[in-house]
C-alpha cells in the first residue's frame, strides 16, 4: 500500500508543477481543460512511478508454510506394536499436516539430513534417522521467507535452533502415552588393559516417562559374564551411574565389553545393550619412571594417555627409596617398579637416566631417556642470576623430521637445556637466546632394532600451558617421539578407532598411530551376508584425530597398515529416552512472508501509461500548446 501512496503523491506533485501553479497554466486555457490535463499528467506519472516502485496489483496473500517432518527413529521407541504405530503415525502426518496446509506448501523430511519430499512420500515413510537436527529446516524456511510447520515427537537435538524460526512457525506432535522404558545411556570402559588387571566398567542408566522397577546390570567380556550389579528403581527421566569391577582374563587380544540391562516390564529392548572394544595385552604398553617429577611429567603423560591413547603406567620417586604410583600415590617398592618396567613394551625414564629396570634388559629395550635441567641456583646477596633460555631453532634430517618440520619456532616459549643430547641423529636443535650456536636438544639412536630417544632440558610444559599453536607443537613433538619408538610400544597401526562409545548416526572418530596424514583403512561388518567391505580414506592433517561418516549399528573389523582393530557401533541415540525439549503450539507470532502480483508483471500498465501521456499530448495540441 505504501508504494501506491508514494506513486500517487509523486503523480500529484508532477501535475501541480505542470498545471497547478499560476505561472505554469496558460491564461487562455479554460479551467476544465486545465483540470483534464492535470488529471492525465497525474495518472500517467502515478502509473509509471508504481511500475518503478514495484507496487502490487492486488491484495497480498501469506505464503504457504514449509512443512518439515521429523523422520528420526525416536518416534518408534517404546511404542509396543511398532508396525501399528507407524501406520498411525503416517495417518496423522497425512491427515493433520499434509492435507491441512495449502497444496503448494513445500515438504521436507528432516533428522540426520534434510530431504525434499511430496505428500505421497508419507505413505511409505518409516522414521529411522539416527539424529534429530532441526537447524536445516529452520534455515530453509528462513531462506524461502516462509513460516515453518514442524511435525516432531518433541525430542530434538538442537532445540535452541527453533528460537530462530520465522514468524508464524508452529510445532505439531502426535500424542502418545508414556510407557515404562529403562535404557543404557552411556558406557565408560578403559580403552586398554593388562591381563589380570581389575578395571571398572561404568554405565549410566536412565528412565523414560514412567518410573522403572529395580533391575540388574550385567557385564560380559567376549560373551562371558564377568560381573553384575543391582540397578535401583528410577523416577521418570531420572538417571544413575553404576560401576562394576571386572577382572580382565589374560591373553593378547581385542576384547568386546558388553553391558546388558535387565529390568522387569521394560518395553524397549533396543536401548538395553551397549558395547565397546578394549585392547587387552599381557604386558603394559608403556611405563613412565620419573626420579625427579615436575610439571613436564604431567603434561607429557597427558599426551601419552590423551592425544595418543597409549596405555601408560607411571611411577614417581619423591624421596630416596620412596616410590609412588602416579595418580593414586599408592606406595610401591623400587623392586616392583623395576619388575614392571622390565616387562613394558616402551620405557620412559625421566631424571636419573642411569636408572635401569634390571640386568639384561637395557640393551634390548626401546626407550626414551629424558635428562631434566638442574635447579636454578639461588642468587647470593649482590648477585643477579638469569636462567639460560634456549629456543627451538631447527629440525635437521631425522626419522622425525616429517612430523616436526612445521613447528612454529618463532612463537615457542624457551626451555632450559641440561647439555647437548647425545645420539646418532639430531631431532631438534636449540639456540641460547636465539643467537648462540645450535645445540642438539633431542637426538635418537638405534642399535640392533632397539630405539632410544634422548631428551635434554626442562620447561617443555610451557609449550602446552600457552595453548594454541604452542600446545599443538607440544603434542606434535611428543607424539612424534613416542610414535618413533612404536616398535617397542608394539602398536604399529597407522590408524585405529578412538576410544569411547560410538553410536549410529554420529561421525566415527579415528586416531592416528603413525606420522602419515592420509590413511586408508578397510572396514568389514561382522555377520554380513556376502563380501561387504568398505574402504575409508582418513585425512588427519596436523591433528591426531579425524572423522568419517556414520556407520550402521554393528561390530566392524578394521584392517589398515600396521595391524587390525575392532570398531563397535551401537544403536542410535534416538533410542535413548529423554524428556521432550519443545512444546506443541506456536513458536513465534506474525507472518513470515506474503505473495502478491506485481504491477510490473502485467503488460497493460505500460500501455495505459503510454496512452495517458499520448492523451495529454493530444489535448495540449488541441488547445494550441506545445
């Protein structure tokens, strides 16, 4: 309407300038002719201005909304007879939504992806998506300038995205009666263990919309029950954590750890089992011994256990002949420390590098020897002391050069060297104050297949504590060091599944085991009929983690360069009960957009404007005017 008002105002102003002023109107001209000419000028200018302003030709009608149907599998959880419920769900969607909105309303299915559809697709649709992400539907509606009609069960992964829905959006939901459903929400299992160790398997148990009865949580290792624990009754949507101690049988293998929940009157079996893989070995993969523990030890252990996922036992000497187990600080004798170090696949000695695990083992064991810098001497009265600052300068040619060549040398904090590192090949050079002669800070040597890395100095933790690129450099340095000693560590796999629970519908996280940034693995599903092996190309870049596309639930054998591993994919998180995160009703008031035919879309307004201008010209000529 505002466009027409502006066009009319412009037409009246043009007519007044042409014929309304006394100086503009000819004196011999009659008032009737003046009014006729002014009306023709006003009408012509109004039509031309309306065309230029894009004025509408009729009343605007609201655009049809975008209909988004949640196709996630959570619709089918705890519904009893699933086939009957799916038929009911299809009728609800077809009758209440597809027929209730205008026929030109676009239709999409949303869940783990956004797909275009038509009304006929509802008759054959079975909700089975492994996620409930509504953000794509909100973005599509906003880009089209339409309101959003969302058909969902209320269990949405990104409910906050609906706060940005266009005006006039609303939510529709099929009402269902809540049923008793107990489920396993999470399962925490150590990624690796040593035979005869006692580990803790922790499971999180949750309830649906109805209180559950007491039950039992059973833990199975390779199909054999190894532990059980009672589960208390739970209130609606409550949860609890159950820990079960398990003794790991001896044997070098990849074991399948499975938690099974048994609760009376539970109506949904799909969420009662969770499983994951655990590496079991007869000897500890790595042993870290420190005779002078400091903050460097803590940060390096974080890399070993976190970024690199290397099972590590650490022992600290806090006083002469006084040893403690890192973490629990439980006392342990030096003889026991030496015995465990002698059985390790890889040994890291920090502090007194003359410390040996026992006779006959030092010459054949792959190890890392780390000599920390001596404590800074306290200044005497009248004296000033300054800690010598050594800065990373260069990475010479070595087996670790490929992993360390991109270190940000200019931004790394200084360290304090304990002297030049002795080895056959220098890994990292440092300069005193950025201007002195380069000194080897890290070096390697290899004798009869036994690999040794010698590290000199203290203060490497400063790289990690600064975060950002410095922390990445810290992880890259120590990751390269320990990967090079992987022959002693016994894990030569180029890539393996990262520890943790994996569910269908979620990306699979992989962890790099070598220095290659591009790794290809073969993934084969157990129990599949016929050959069914997929090839995955993992691109790590400078990181130690990479993601691949989601996989269907099942157990997969992974084969890659350096060895095999096992990947367990559990049922989708959509089968876990949770409280609805969005209510039925309008999301926002107003109208998202409207459509009206524009005057410029028709041809006759152009003809009308031309006729009006021609009529004015003819009338002026008849009156003797130019």
